[in-house]
């Protein structure tokens, strides 16, 4: 069903690498949400008014708010597709993340509102008189919300959108909320027990927790979360596949929205090679990443002395010490300033954020290890985290 809807309104809808196709898919998802939620709102507000049911009326307002969330999603996709300008040289794609955060706050707000109304129902219970026809409408509403959840989930995965994924979870919460209203209505219809308020409070807690989690998930890209490990490995393997690249380090990946990836890295080349040839190699790598992977890559060239066996031997020993001390750390930008009374070993050590030692402690431990190789060695160490 999802593919049929997308195929009807978006030509070549599976080509989500195309920003225009991706934007259209997001707008279609928003339009579907607006239409279906307005239908649910109309049906529930009619039943809630006729049978004086506060819980169903509140559920109807919830669906009306969902239409507002869908509008936010549509506007977010539209604004995110705007090209770069002088004030926003990296484009506007992060607006999509903002729309996801807004939807998440709406979910949290609805959970708090439902919690307050549920507490009020616990303190002041009301007996609802519903007909089987009204219960059927609630059941159909649940089925519609489940379909919405599956629809948004499929679209979210297809276009890699956190905003649409957040809407999918919101629809799931709505299905649970309406199911609780239905259970309470059935119990009230056949018994004198009114659990509407208690069940509503349980659902409110579930929605609040879900809302907080959604806020954390959708805010991560705005805060600058770590890049996907698969992407990092792909970049690393591709760079090292070029003849003339000895090693790489200090890779930094910045995400300005889906399809807006910028990265910088230091690439080691032989110091004995002609500088113009090395520069040409770097240019080719940057161009390949832009045309083949849509990644704007900036490479800093690091010349490495490879013709001095003495320096190479010392470097290998320092790298071994580093791995023994910090298994996931690495040494780069290594050079030796040989002297008569002492020699300076100048290098950077990249350690993960998980290493508990402070930068000063890392430097001290590595400096002591270097001096253990040869008392005349003095280490000049820069610590990188990441």
C-alpha cells in the first residue's frame, strides 16, 4: 500500500538519493497524515459530542494535533530543500531535524496533557454511555493508526528521515492511546467499573517516556553526533585504496542534513615523492568522493619520511607501545629530530573518548614509555580525542 501511494504521486520514488525525489516522498507522507488524521478527528469529535465522552473527545483533539505535526513535517521537507545561500553556505537540510524535534515535543506535550486529564478522571470519574457503533469507530481508528505507523516507518526508512520516523512512533502511541480508550469504554459498557482514568494515566506515562526518547533521538544530529561506523569504514577503505597513500588520521565527518556530508582528513604520503604529484593525487581523491559519494572531502597532506630506517624502526616501537597501553589508540605525524645529547620524538596520539586517563596522564605514560626505549629520547606528544 505504501509503495502504491508513493508510486502514484512520486515518479521514480525509490531513487531517494535524488534530493527532489526525497523531498516529494516526505511531502506525500505529510499529506497522507493530514488527510487521515482529519478523517479520524471528524469521526471521533462527532462520537465524543453525541455521547458526552471526554476521553474520546480528547482523543479526537489528539488526532487534530497530529494533522498539525504532519503540516510541520511537510513544511520542514520543503524548507530543507532550499539551496545554500550567503547566510547558510551549507544549505538548509538541518531544518528537517528541527521539524523532527518539534514533532517530538508535540508528542511529549500530548503525553503530559493526557496525564493531567487522566488524573482528573481518577479524582472525578464519569460514566460513559457508548453504543456498539461508537466502539466500532474506535476500533477502526486503531487500525488506521497502525496503518499510519507502518506507512511512516516504511517512508522513514526509504528516505532515511528521523522526522518521519518520529511521526511513525507518534502514530504507534496514538494506536495504544485509542486502544486504552476502547478498553475502558468496553469495561464501562458491560460493568460498573470505570478504569478510564487509570488506563489513561498508564498510556500517558508511556507517551511521555516515548516523547523524551524521541527528543533525544531527533536532537542528536543537531548536537553533532558521531558519524555512522559503516560510513567511516567506507571512507577509510576508499582513501587507503589509492596508490601513494601510506596512512590517514584525524577524519572528521560533519552532517548538515541527508545528502549534505562534509569531511576532512589528514593523508600521509611519502616525503620523498614529488610534491606536485602528491598534490595531484589528493585532488583526484577529493574529486572522486564528490562525484561518486556526494561527500565534500578536504584532505590535508602529511609528508612522512620513509627512507630513514632508523626513524622507521623507532616509530614501529612507539606504535607497539601505544597499542599495548591503549589498544584502540594510534600514532600519527611521527618524526624524530636527531641530536647529539638527546633526540626529540614528535608525534600525535589519537585515543578514544572511552579512555579514562586525562590528556596529561596519556602524555606522561607515553613519555615514560618512550624514555624506556632510550634514555636520550624525549617525547613531544599531542593528544587527540576521537
